[in-house]
């Protein structure tokens, strides 16, 4: 019977829809099913029960009315079914998009990232010194040339070193680099090229052959002024400075000064000493950041302020007459893979085959780095947090007074600020 078939179809449909997440539409379908079921029962009763004057039989008009209601209910069920199917498709698409986002986050490469507007509308990373790459590569064979990270405190030198070590290898194998004064036993070194054993890099063996193309810092010390190049050598660094391409990383001075307040390292200034009391560091910049820096225990350099320290230290690298690179921390953070590839190519290295290796957890993992942040109620910064807060115009200026910003503007190296696009805000044309 047609009515019975419709009832059966409606019952099966209700069971299927009950398994979907669209509860609102399922409730409507259940109401329609009940209505259709009542109409179907009435029609069956009208067909099987003969007319009887003493019975409550359905007259033809009522039967037609119920049949019309049954047809309307069927139509409504079809419409709601389409709605449920559409909702299910949207949910499936959302799940697929979420899974794709998770997979992308897990890979954690940022070659497709866009630099925040506050750091310029440039489509490529701002790297100073690329024109010196060819000169550096011509200065020695591939078994001698290496790269070394450099930068002020709190600029991301550990992050840069990790990325180069994990993703860029030299075209020829190197000797093992000792890491302390006690690592001078030449019998433990592996001489893999002709000549005296005097050029070393980290002993990182890839499945594809070759070792990392970078030292963990420049021979004169990654935080030391570049004027020490060729004069001062860090322990265990017995290598000609002409064979090392310094890759200096620079950071937005407005965010860098705040980092210096949290962890001043060898720098000493009033704002850092009193930060737990006033919590306004680096403000006031002029009065509170007159800085003495112990780059070495017996070598102290004085700066008028943190702004002057940033400008003078970075300017010395920018004025180098020998091959060098200066990269922005912000580019390294948002366009990681592209920046690392440009550095690797410049130094004569080759990128490691396979997926790009990213670092998402904090680069500074020691108790010293964590304790200072915990004392200020902060967590150690990892890459995801750095991405979230870097480039936020409000956070960049947060804590600086109008007098601070005027002093900063009057004191910073305007040429460097323009090149690296470290303005006060997006519309600042200096």
C-alpha cells in the first residue's frame, strides 16, 4: 500500500537522520513524521472499515484533507532532508579545513607567511649584504667556507643557529668543532679534507652526506662588537675570520628594549635593576637606560641609552667592508624558510633534502632563561607566541611615553630604521 510505504520510508529516514549532528532539523522531521503517521493511520482506517451509520468513520472530505496533509508532510520531509545533507556537507568541509590547518601547523613552515604591515609591504625579506655573497664564495673552496650567527643579546641568535644547523649543509664535509677549552684532543677530530686540521664546524651528519655549514657563532663572539673581528677569539675557535660569513640578526629596537628589560645579560642599566619594582622598563628610556655592557669580564663599553647601543652596534656591522649579511628577526620569524635558503645560498651551502626543519619550542631552555620570565609572571617564549605578538602595533608602543618616543626618534640611526622599516607605525615617514 502506498501509505504504508511512505510510513516505512519516513521511519527509515528518521533513523538515518538521528545519527547526524543537525538536531534542530531532526526534531522538525520527527514532528512531520508524527503528523504524516497520523494521516496515514486515518487513511488506512478509511479504506479497511466499511461505512457504518453507528461508527466514527472518516467521510471523503476528511480523507482527502488528511491525504493532502500527508503529501505536504512528505514534501516537507524532502526539504528538510536536503537541508540536513547540506549541513552535513558543510560540517565535513569544516572538518577537512581544520585537519589541513593542523597539518600545516605541525609542519610549521612559514614560507608562505606575510610580514606584518608595521614592518613594511615588501614582498621579499629585507636582507642587507646580499651583494657581498659572490665575493665571499670566491674567497675559498667549499671545504673551508662557513657561516656564523651574530647579534645583540635577545635578537634570536640561537634560533638562527638552529635553523642553519638543521637545514643548511656544506658542499664538503668538515672537521668536528670542539665546544670548550678541554676539546683539544686532535685524535678525536675527523680530517675529511687535505691540509692542516684548522677549520671546524659542528659534527652534524645528515643521511644525505655532509655536515652543517655554520659555526654556532662567529669566532670573535656573536654578541661582541664586530670591531673585535680578527683581534678577539672565543675559546676553541682557531679559524681565519676571512673564511667565516657573519650572519647578523637585527630586531625591532622597540621590542628589543623590552626584551633587554626582561633579560639584560651583560648589560647594566637602572631600568633593568629596578624592573621588579616599577615595571615600567624601558621607560623612561632617556633616564633609565644609560647602559654599561660587559661583553667580556675585562671589556666594558658604555652607551648613552639602549637606543644608542642598538644603533652603534648594528651600524658597525652595516659598515663592514668585508662580506656579511644582516637579516631581520621579524623576517626570520614570518618567512623562515625563504630567509634560511637565501642565507644558505649566500654562504655556498645547500639546503637539506626533505621537509624544512622548524623550531617551535623556546630556543633558550636553560633554568636561567626560564627563571627570569617566571619571576615576572611570564612563560618562556616559543615560536607560536612570538608570531602572535610580533608586529602588533599596539604592543610595540605599549609602555612607551610620548617623551620616550620622541627621545627614541631623536636618537636612533635613521638610515637603518628606514632600511629595516622599524618606524613608530605604518604611516610614519620620518
